[in-house]
């Protein structure tokens, strides 16, 4: 959640294109990302929860509906926070803040979640260490990011022609720097990290890995969304969950 991403989601034209994509259900959230993330969550009844990069706040409101005691939803985008805050819920609070600038008391949370936001964070290791400090003993972290296979090449060009078909190019996988992608009519900057770096950061922070998933569309999902078929050829998403001892 860099300043660039703040500007990106607060740009009126980009924001409207993003909202239209979500209204059409054309992204990966509904069919792949959200179900996989929810499967790795612990029981949230009575939990104090933080949602990093909350977007429209839907995940935070769902957690509140499942019995979370209170949910703090944060996002660097003023437009996203305004959209989220339009849905009143006494158990959910909204704060405009980047992941890097967020300051919380030690051991004040039972669960930290993040949906497709941490690939925008420049200093992943520091953030995960801070998250570990915010968690109470026995607390959980669960997050999703774009899969490192998808973010490896720069620019992120997508499928390329090969013979009579297409292939997904994986190149410069070990070079952990920023990547650019043309998405929804603009250039987006993300941070590519190896799978070992993502998991290693969790372990180095003293957390215990409890789950990992690379969701793909099953037959039922393909029946609803035939356009998802290529996501069975390579994993589009990575979901990780961990627990503080």
C-alpha cells in the first residue's frame, strides 16, 4: 500500500472501472479468492480482528456477521474507505491508513486478514513482524496475494502465444523487485516475492504455518464462469494462514 496505490484507487476513472469489474463479478474474488481465504480462517466468534487493505469492507462485515467482537478495516484509499463506511455496522470501524503506517498496541488482536493487498506492500518482512506483535498468543494471520508465478515476469504480460496455443511465461522469478502490469486501463505497480520469501517471512516472525492454498476453479465454478478455465493451467492466487504460539 504505497503512495502510488493510494493515488491509483483514488483516481475517479480507475475507481469506476474497478467498481464495474466487481459489479460484473469479473474478477477472481467471488469464485476463487474469498472461498479459499475463508476456509483457512479460525472460528471468529468473540475475536478482535484487523483487515488490512479492506477495499469496500465486505470481508470485515462478513467477519462481524460471524460473531467477531470488533473489526477494524483499514485501507490507504479515501474512496475505498468512504465506500466501505457507507455500510453501517456497530461492530466494524474504518480507518484510512496504509499497512506501513498503521500503529496498534501489542497483543490487541485475535485475527489479522488481508485480501489481495500485500503484493502492494514494499516491506513485507517488517509488516509481518509487526502483525505478529499485534496478535495475542494463539491469534491467527490469513492473507491472499497474487501467486508468485503470476508476478514473476516484468512487465506482467499474461498469456503469450506459443505454437498453436498459449503458455504462461515465468521469468526473473528470483529477482524480487517491483513489477508493472497494465490493468483496467492503467499501469499498476506490485511487489514480486518468491514463495520461499512469503512463507519465510511468516516463520521468521515466529508464527506457525497452519495452511496454504493455491485455489483453482472446480467444475461447478467453470459452469458458472467458463472464462476461468485458464486458471486451472497455472495458480493465480496464493493463500497463507499462520498462528502465533
